[in-house]
C-alpha cells in the first residue's frame, strides 16, 4: 500500500487531494487567526460560514493542483528540475494496452485524443440532461418543479459545460488524434504538456458539475457571469470562476502545443499549402485561443478578487466599472465562438472533399478565409453589448465588422457547395452531418447578420431569438461538425466500423428534432419572450410546450448515437486502413495507427485533396534507408497539379 | 477492382458535360427563384412582432422585413445547391470507385462570391445606420422619465407639477410625445425593455443610460427586465400604460398630490383605507409576482407564501415587513430579495389599504 501511495496514480492523487484540502484549511485558519477573523466553531450556529467559504475557495484553487501532482502529471519535470535521474525514455507511457491506460497520465497523442473526446461527450451528456430539465420547467407557464434560483443554475451549468467542457475540448481531442497523423508527425511537440492539458479538463468539468452541491446552490448567473451579480451570490459562483481557469489553462496549453507541432513537425514536403484544411483550421483556432483566452482568465480573476478578497473592480460606489467586465469577457468570448467553429470548418472540408470525391474548391481561399476570420474575430466583440450602455458611436464600426465577417464565412460555404457540384456524393453518416451542417449553419449565419443590424438587436437582444441563434450556430453548426468528425474518424480511432444505418437514423432524428426545438424560438423571441426566465406569460405557452416536447426527442436521439458508438467500439466490424479512400496521411497507416504513427517517415509530394487527378498521391513512404534525405524538388513539382 | 476513374472525364464527354452543366444551372436557377419568392411570401406572412406601439417599432419592423427579403434567397441558394447535388450527383451503383472531375477552383467565381456579399452587407449596414439614426432622433420637447431598476422591480420617477419628483411603480406615458428615459440601477444589471416599443437598454449601476421612445398607440403593454438579475428575474415585469395627454396630466397631478389610491378609485385619505381597496394594490404593486396568496389568486414562489407566513400576524408586523423587508427574514429565504422601496412607491393610503387587506385575508 505504501508503495502504491508513493507511485504516481489514483491512490497518490486521492491522498494528495486530502492533503490539499487540509492545507487550505490550515492556511485559512492561520491567516484568519492572524487577522482576528472568526474561526470554525465560533458563534452559536456551529460551522462558521465565512471560514467554510474561505476554505472552500482556497481548496478549489489548491486541491486540483495537488491532484495533478499526485497523479504524476509533473513527475518528469520535478525530477528534471531537482537534478534527479529522470525515468528512462522507454515510452512506457505511450500507447494504450488496456482500458486502464486511459486513466493514467499518458503522453501518446492518440490516447490523449480519445481521453479528450470521451470526457467531452461525458460532460455533453450531463449538459444535455440539464437542458432537458430546463425544458421540463419551461413546458408550461408558472413554476413546475424548480424555483427561480435552481432554474438559473440549470441553464448556467448547461451552457458552461457545453461550451467549456464539450465543444472547445472535443475539437481539441479530435485534432489531438488526427492532426499529428495528418502532418506526418510521430506525436505532438510537447507530449507531457499535452497530458497535463487533458487532465486539467475533468477538474474543470467536475468542479462545474459539483457546484450543485455547494451551499446556496450552483452558480446561477449564466455562462456569462456578468458582474456585479456574480460578485454577490452564494459560493457556488466560484465553482465557475475557478473552473473556467482550469479549462482555460488547458485550452491555452493545447493551443500552444498545436502551433508548435504544426510549425515544426510537418513531414518533409508538407508545405503550408499542402496542409489539409483541418490543420489550417486548428492552426487558426490555436492562434485565437492563445491570444484571446487570457482575457476570460482575467475577467474571472477580477470576479474572484472582488468576491473573495473585497477588491472593487466592479463596485461602482468605489470607482469600479461595471461595463469593464463585459468588454474583457467578450474580448475572449466572441473569438470563442470562432474557437468553437473553425475546427468544425476543417472537419467539414475533409468530409466534403473525400465524400464528394473532388478536390476542395478554392483551397487557398479556404485557408485565407480562416485567417481573415481570425483577424476580424477580434474586432467585433462589442456587438454583444449594443444595449449595454457603452459609448454609442462604437456600435457602428462593430456592426460593419460583424457584417463583413460573413464574407469569409460565405466564401467557405460557397466553396463547399462548389465542391459538391458534379462530385460523386457518398451520402453516408459523416456526409449527411456535413450537409446538415451546411444548411443549419447557413441559418445561424443569416440570423447572425440580422443581429449585426443594431436596430433589430435593440429589440431582440436577451430574447429567445438569441437562444435560437446560438443554438443554430453551436448545435446546428459546431455539434453537427463534431458528429461528422466523430463518425468520419471513428474507424481510424477505434479500428472498428460504426453502424451506418444507426448513424443515419441518428442524423435524421437529430436534424428534425433540432429544427423543431430551435426554429420556433426565433418567433417567440421576436414576440417578446426574454431568455433566462423560469416563467413566462401564457401567450407563449403553446410554442414552449411544442419546443419542450421536441427537445425531449432531440435528447433521446443522442442515445442512438451513444448506443451506436459503444456497440460498434466493442463489436463493430474491423476497419481497414483507408475505408473512405482518402488521400490524407492519417488514412495511409493502419486503423488504429501504429504506436509511433509511422513506421517510415512519409514524404509529401502533392496536395491533400487531389481526387479525380489520375495517379495523384499526397504522401509516399520512402523505402527504408532513405529517411534522412529531403525530397527532391523535381519530385515535388511533378506531383503538384496546377490549380485550374 | 471495379471501375476506377473520373466520372465523364474523357475528351468527347467533356463537351456534353459542359452542356449538361449549363442545363443543370438553368434548372436550378428556376427552382431557386420560385422557392425564393414563395419563401419571402411565407416569411412576410408570419406575424412576427408584438403590437406596434411606437414610431421606433414601425422602423424596426420594416428593417426586419427588408432583412427577411435579403435572407431568404441566400438560404434558398444554399439549400437548392445542396438538395440538387444530392439528387443529381449522388453515387449511383457502379460508381463506388469513381471520382468527380478535378476542379480546383475558379478565380472569377471566387471574386464574385466575395464581392457581391460584401457589397450587399455594406448596403444593409448603411440602411441599418439610417434606421438607427431615425429611432434615436432626439426631440427637445421630450418628456423626461427616470427609470430605476433594483432586484426585482422598476420604479419610475416623473417631475411633478410643483417640480418635485413623483415616484410610481407603474409606467404612465402620454401618447404621441417623445419620452426620454434615463435608466439607472441600484444593485446589479437590469434591462428596461418594452417589447411593444421594440426598445431596450441596460440599467447599469454607476452610470446613466438613455432611451428615447415615441409611443403611438394607447394601451397597456408589459415592461420586462431582459438582463439576468438574480432569482426573481423572471417576475420582474410591470406595466406600461400609454394614455392620452389629458389622462396623463390628470394621473400625474393625482400621483403628485398623493391621497388617491391608484386602483381603488375612491378618494379617502390614508386613515380611511379599507381592506377591499388593498386587493387591487396587491396586484398593481407586483406583490403577486413573488408571493402566494389564495385570496388574490397569486401563486408566486420567489418570496414566502403569505397565507402561512402572515397567519395570525398583526398589522404592525405586516407593515414593517412591507416597508423594511430585511427586518425579519422568513426561514429558508434570503435577505435583499424583496425591493425595499415600497414606502416610496406606495402612497400612504395604498400602503394602509394593503396592510389592512393582508391582515384580513390571512387572519383565519
């Protein structure tokens, strides 16, 4: 037992969590004693609330760090920093041989990719369940089964889990698995950092979910956590404030890892103009993450300092500035919607090109439009604040940039349509989700352009029209691309084929019930139903009942997906290396890929989407012994076809 | 292996393919135009908006119609290409190993679909800017109303005939005169929104925000808080009454003078208030939004159930509970939830009537 407690792993991390909480209690007790503040058993009411909240706050920050140390995420670095012999590089933490290996600090990008995806879907199911509860409460006017505070908690945790624990990390997970394979790399640039980024994620998720157990209930100020409401509510708020820090740190570390991997670890011959668009998409996303995510970290640190230590960032009576929170928050959170969309664009480019058997139309414009979105994405944040009371003139430039960002997005939509044109369309599950994405995301984009128009937004901001818009963008947009990507790479990730019939059933159930759920929200929003309300006037009762019923079907449709994935993973037919006849490198190795991805280093000799070009190849595997040589320019030129 | 290769790739078929392609496009154009017209007609036929009660509402509704007219063809375009491709280009038996023609791009097309949307969007933005200027146009003779939000109620302040501020829990405005709202908050963010006027603005602690509305229709419309402000956010709803100029002046004069209960209709002074006059006050002051009270058919759950919480309590206790809600907090409820301003917003007569009413209906 003692040896188990010393070795990195779950026993030691359990011990360390206890140590972390005790440390927090000791620190708080000591500091409070020094200042003469109340102690745990003072007063009549037993447990002292202030003391308890202080211990909780310090534990929320400290215990996760203790947990990570206990799990062994820092072992290598600590040994190295202390000058002790690091464990030899035997790659024992590479690859997964049993399910237990997924519960360890593992440095294999393929294992981490699966850890990410499964964890994200776990929190997606919790978030979905919370959405069902929200819809159950809203099925009829009046109060059904939760009070105002619990209701506010339900939608707040729903949104936070879906955004920070599902959409953002699931894209990081998919890219973690396929991106190194696509560029011909043996792993990510920083495998240990990669493992650490993953393990910060379940911490954030459990923290947000566990907030329901906090005294006073969960955080209930929406995922936006606007101050000063968020600085003056029960302690559950800090489960969001601190949870976001862990999710954000995870996100930043992964993005850095992607950037370095993409820049430095491309296979010979893999120039930027030969990168698959998924890689371009993650390159762009990572730029956004690295630049923007520190801003949400800052906004939540402000809240934490106001809340826990009596700072006055948002106390207007003491010179605080309430609007400042929104500016800092949205300077991250608007780019965040592109963080939640660009990787999906990459997935769609892969799926549509392969399943239409045609080169992607306008490859370079597809890449440039991603970069244009990155740039413009930083110039539109205040369109979330058209009615916030900020200086009026700034609304006009923000309106124009918001509208103009539809241009690069439009280029992508039109290029996908042109890729479909005259192709040989394989309408299997990934392709159906890709086409579903095209149509639904167009609707989300159209309502987005409408929302750029200030006069309309003055009426519909903070209404169900917004709820409809974000769900068309994040569900009809992002989630459809996630489903497309999960089905598309499922054979590669698991070595098994999924059931295409069940996949199609899943698609149609989701597609129909999604529209039935969210389309009517446009209407009730314009008619005057505000968002984030537990109760509403009787005039909206009919539509709300319809929406609630549709949403339950939508919830159930997810079970088809879960069943298909679980069953196919266990008993599905073995997948061949390249079931889709795709050209990109990840399909040129076995399914699942070998432990170090490529037994021979591939050399890239042409574009990734040369379907229909007779004899076109993207990458070749050099005969053994020639790895050291760089590709001859002549061979590269011969393999590349002209753009027209 | 089966037939590998490119669908219609050989030289002689290339010409047929081109002709076929043009025929495809013509077909699609017809389908697209017809469905766009039907789509626009349908979109405009839907009754989207609540009642139009201000000049701002008319302009915003028109803007929305214009946006619909531009949006429908865009959606139809995408939809038609997707559906047409699915129908026309889906893989047929025997084509399992075939590829499409290797078209890598078309610079002219790409320039077109970059430039046209950009031009359209700039036009829409210009139109939206013009609309914005119109709806925010300031009128020097506007009536000033100060709106103060707090958890979870609005209070409206007017300048009385004698120059002193007059407070009201209900919004009264005259028709056909611009109202210049100055919006403030005492605690957290709120948002002052009258859907019938189509205008809203956040109430931000520490700063004044402004909103101008020209009401055009007499009637009673909901005032809604649109920014999440805490557990009572859903019930932070009051009424906006748009009345004739004469009716407004009378109302303001009565309000400033004080003794007349707003809803009871009588002219008694505060001391003569009766329990019967308290019931309309209970509803008008918004009590029913948060409290349950069987007699008034109120079912709110934000605050304590008055049927049990006030049972057997005397009038003094009830009065204190209304004007100083934090004096005693019912078990299981939090302080600072109930608005502490009823002493300011209720006239003495109204307050007296409300206390008598509550005492009488919770006696048993």
